[in-house]
């Protein structure tokens, strides 16, 4: 708690960060080199301030300490007290802890001889323990790590304080989908992330905008989903082990080309509305592009080949690791080859793995900042 108090005070009173400084950009804020608030008479429920910055930081001190009330005495105050109280209240409610944990915040002032006495009353929607337990993360990377933990650890919710993250709810939902797609064995999570109706996942940002916010994600998985996914994961591991055991690599380890051929041979057929599950794709059932991609990703991970799902304007595909570097693998190269007609020979497609430049030239669009770079530093062909 002390660490978070210090961070808030530094942010609001001392550091020239854009989001924090904007809240205190007022003409009468004192620039004198002195502490802008202090405890009065060794009673932490009574604070003394002389500036707008001191007023805001005093309220934050009370809120971050989860106090239900207190008193702030404004000495030598040159501003419009009532107007500043309204502005300070709004400023505090736009901080992460204020937006997340405060239900109501009341400020009443009384003039007493040489100072103003402000009575503070706060009612909270979260407990002090809930606020204290919120972990801090940094930037896009920290947000992705928390969402990955949410998925892989089988939790139903995650709450964390993200600094230097300006994304919106849509970006958080996209990062959640990528976290789900990065775990091919969690088929229930795939169904949840693909529902599109908002019933499976809820995302809330406190406050909604800014570079420092508390992010709350809640999942609505069906009863028994954990056991279903455990059984599914065991089945997927057994099927993939049998498949790999029956097809040894030509060299010391499997190549992307070899794993692609295994997926094509294992899947019964490609169906646009086929199964989205990796297990079905590896068991001979009709599979969709997504199911084939999840099967390929799972085999890659089993064989130590880095593979990462990509969500772009044209759908989902993979970025895989090759001797030439990272490359894009499109789902059409995983689709089973239809049986040849009479007199025709069966023809396997020639695999092509794309660089960023090549895929862009084909018209594909994706958020390049979220994924490994596929540089044109060697052959892009398999």
C-alpha cells in the first residue's frame, strides 16, 4: 500500500507525465519548492494543504489509504475553493484507484477564521484487500503476460494496474483471443473468445482512457469446463504423440514442412464450417481453417518449433520459426488435398512461407506491433 501511495503522489505532484500533469494544469498551482500537504497534529485523519495540488494529493492520500473520511485544512488558499473542490473530486475519480474503488466521494467546506476546513466522506465499492492485491504491469507486454496467465492458469478473472498502456477494450479482447489461440488444448476458451456476443468475456477499464489504468477481465466459462479441457488436453497429447511417433523426421528434428504435411495427412477433409478443434483435425474429422491452425500450432509446440497465432483483417494464420527466420504460414497450406479423379495423380501443394513484405503485397493486414517481424533476410520458400 505504501508503495502505491508513493507512486500516486509522484505521478500527481512531482512527475511531468502527460496524463498526470494535465490534471494539475491550473493557473494558481504553486511552483514553490515545498511539500504541498502534511499531516496536522500527528493525526492522519487531518491534513493541511495550501495549493490545488496539495488538495488533490490530500484526497488521494485518504482514498489510497481506504479511509472512510477525514479533514483537509486549506491554509493561505488563493483559489476558488468550491470550484477547486469540484475539480479535485473529478480528478481523483479519474485516477485508477478512484475510478475502480470509489463509489461516492463527498467534499464539504467551511470557512474557519484563517483557513478552510474540508470534510471528506468516501464510500467504496471494493475492499482494501482487493485494491492492495492488484499487481502492477508495464505496457503492452505486461498486459499480454497477465492475460496469458489468466488463460493458462485456468482462472475466471484477472485484475491488474497497467502503466504506459493506452489501448481500449477492443484491444484487450483481441489480446485475450491471442492468449487463447496460444493454448490449442483449451478448446472451451477458443469457443469463449470466438463467441462475438460479449456474453463470454467482459472487460472494464478504470478509468476508460489514459496511460495508467486498472484493467478488469472476467470470463463466463460453463460449469465443468475445467474438467472438459483436462480430458481434451490428455486426448490431444495422446493423438499427437501417436502421429509423431508414426512419422519420424528426416533429420534430427521436425521441420515446418514436415509438420505441415502431417496435418494435411491427418485431417479427414477441409470444411469451411468444420470443427475448430485441434483434436478433430488430427483425428481425421472434417476441420475448419482454425482447427487446422490449432493442430499445426500444437504439433509445433510439441516439437520445439516456435509458433504464434496472428489475427488479421483476413482471418487467423500462424507465424512459425524457420532457419531463415520468422515466417507467415497461411491456413490453405494445411488443408487436406482432395482425392484425385480417375486417372489423375495426387498432387501435394508447394508450401510457401511469407515474409512481412510478401504478405503485405498480397493485401494482408495485421497489427505488426503485436507479432514477431518476418524479415526478408533469406529465402521465404519452404
